[in-house]
C-alpha cells in the first residue's frame, strides 16, 4: 500500500477553489457538503496525479 504524501494533500487543499475552502465552515449543510466533495475531488486528483504532473520544478530521484 502506498503512503499518501501529506505535502501533496496540503498543497492540494491550498490550491483548491476558495469557495470550497471557505464553504467547509458554512452554516448551511448543503454548502458544507458541496465544499467537502470539491475538496475531496481536488485532493484525490492531486494524490492520483502522475509523478511528472505534480511539480515540473521537482526532479525525480532514481531509486
């Protein structure tokens, strides 16, 4: 099982749309649910992204 990189998740949250980051604390349960789904989608996309798509500045180290 592959371990999820917390740095990738943190960057995904910060790169998520602002409405989703703010909406997660909204008083409306419908808005909170929509925001949570959007944050989950952004995080899942970041975690499942190919290594080369994560950061063009980051070089891949040989194992």
